[in-house]
């Protein structure tokens, strides 16, 4: 039977850049998750009898949430609900399956790279039929509904077994439990030459992939070890755990330090990579080198034709505004379009759908292509392996060759986590007021060429996204960007992005933090970070 349960609105259910994220105990409140899921369905039309894909990253509360989502979806009229075995399905795989099935949409249960566990983070995101995150028009409608909701509908059917492949009937809906890897693997085989990568591993090539006890473990074991022949043990931390083994599932030099240290040591394998909680991010390393996400996007774009799926070249490359301009230089040399968008993968969707871009990337360890409408960690690793299989040189030489052709964008990001919301708002407001006075000013050898509060005009639908971050740009291509992140659950996260361009004939082998020292010091001074927040140093440097 379907029950209609009276409820009252919760005041804090406004989705951020990647859905609604809160601490687990918040989601465990009676009616909290139910209200938000019902508000999603109340904001949509035309899904009666249609398919819905549901997957999560296996974090704490994922299994309970799967049952709730499926029963509310069945009660609201969905005809088919496709769920990954064990409630597991990476964000890229959800996007791929939505597109493959022609599903109405999907629900992703994840807080991405945020920590898990009983006191960790949880999240819910709705993806549309194209496979990508819901646009702001939908998320705003969902939020509006959360403020008015009076009841939700849910089936009172008993919990079903999410660990057994097969079909279950609930109300008028068919629940289908599927292997979360199968369809995604078949898609990867259409894009990459698996035989060439197998030959690379057969030649003695070694790698280490750290799944960080998150969702990509099953994918990495199936693809890298079983399909491609990487040695057993190449995948580490490959079992998804509700608390990610007590670690932070964020693939960067701070939280994937074991891998980072290994790859910069004498014992390093040929290639290293890691992915995050829900599988949409990636960190790339070669023996003796860490590849920044900005450089990785540029190198993938420059070498894309080695993969069969991109043999005809790229229509264009898009990057988020804080991401370095390295990919712009590749696009200019290739004679293809390049775009600068706000942070948030949803801003790439229109470009991909319109055929204006093929590759997209963010400095926050996300890269992807038009094969789905999300960033994709395993995909990025496979394309890197394709390049190494084709060129048969070490990853460090791939990077150095790239710098010698295009120059190097020295780049770093400094994060100040969990700072006071009021202090963060005041800091950004003061910077916004200063942008009109900064152009023309000199700070030592640095002269400000322009400053603005970034505003994006979508070339497809004409929509405008304003107040997307403060940019301070200097003569010669250097810049500082300030932005408040929308992915945390406590306080505010202030992100500083600092960049300097060095041409191909310049010094390409310097230490990044040392080379950017004057810009780093100026970034703190211009914003008055210590005075306004009390922080003397960032929480994380990448």
C-alpha cells in the first residue's frame, strides 16, 4: 500500500552546486530525506511509468537511503527503478546508465569527496535525462517546494534485497538490481583501445590505483586488473567502506598522501592515479611527477586522438573559471573552441549537448568528455593509459614535452576550510568593492591589468550566472582568483587559485610554491585573510 505521510518543511534544504549535502545525523532526522526526495518528484512532470536510476557511493546511510528513495519513487508513479548492487554505483556510471536506458533521470546518493561515517557527510543529487546534474531552474524549483511541502508518498512494502541481482515488484514499479560495472565497462570499450593498453601492461608497465575505499574500487579491479592485465595488487583500498576506512576520500596530495609519496620515491611504479568518494574525480601522477588537474586536462586534449573514441578530434574544450588557462593554449593551437564557465559540472552540459565542446575539466580534479554528462575519474585514467601506450615514454616526459610545446602554467590552490560564514562573506564583499580600484596598480613586479567579479553568459541558452568569483589579472598572464565553495557542510570554504604563465623558452622546472611565492603573499594581503578570518595559513594546498 501507498501511505501519504503528513510532514512539515525543513528550512535548510537548498541544493548547492552538487545537490543537497549535510551531516549524516541531519539526513537521519525523521522525514528529512523523505521531504527532499518528494520535493524533487513534485518539481518534475511526465515521469509516470518511466525509469529512474539510483546509485550511491556506499557511504554511511547509503543502504537505508536507497530503500527510502525507491519506495517514494514507486509510490509517485515511476515504472522502473534501476539500482546498483549493494546500492553502489559511481556518479559517472549513473550518468552513463541514464543515457543508455533513456531513463527519465537519476538520484545519486553521495557527498562526493567529503568524509563519510556516522558523523560524516551525506548528499542527494538529481540528474536529468541527459545524464547530467539538474540545472538551476530545477534545483530552484526543488528548493521552493521544500519550503511548502505538507506530505510525502511512500510505499509500505518491506525492504528488498539490494545485494541480489534481479527484479522485485513494489506497487506498480519494477525494481531492478544490476551489476554497477557492466554497462560502464562496455561504454569504455567503445572509447579506448583496450588491446593497446593490455600490451602496455604486458610489456612490464606498472601502476598503482588508490580507490580510497570508495566507489571506484569495483570498477578499478574489473577494468585495470581483470580486463587490462595490470598486476594483482595494482588497485589498493579497493573495497568501498561506509567511512572510507576513516580517511578523506579526496584524491589530492594531502588526502592521498600515501600514493603521492610513493610516486615521488625511488620505489614508484610507472604510473599512479586515485579517485574520490563517488568516482567522478581523479589525481594523476607519473614516476617522479604530480600532474596538476589543469595540466592533465590540457595534455589529454592535446593527445586525444590516440583514443579511438576521439580519433576525429575535438569540437572544443571547456574549463571552469578557476582552472588554469593551459587548456586554452591547446585549443588555440588546435584551432578549436575553448570556453570558461563557472564552477559546477552542470555549466558544461549545454556546451556538450550542443556539440560545442568534447572535453571539459575543473581544477578540483575533475575531467570528462561528451560520453556522459559528469566528470569521470576512471575515464581520465584510461585516456592517460592510452597516451602512455601510444607514446611509450614515461609520464614525466609526456608532461615535459607538453610544457616545451605550450609553456607551463604554474598553478596552486589554497583552501581555507570551515571559516566563519560572516567573515567569509565580508571578505568577498570587500574584494568586490576593490575590483574597480585595482586595475593599474603595481605590487612589486606585479601590475594589475584587470579585475572583475566573473559573470558567465551561456552561449547556448543565453542564461547568465553572475558573482562566480573575484578575478585579479596581472600583465603577463598571472592571476589570483577568490571563490567561496558550495561543497562543504560546515562554515564556509574560501578557495584561492594562483597562477603564473611561463612560456616554452622560460624556466619550466621550478618548484611551484616557490615560483608563486610573491603571488601567494599578495593573495593573502589583498583579501586581508588573517585579519578577517584569523587564519595564518590554508588548511589544504594543492
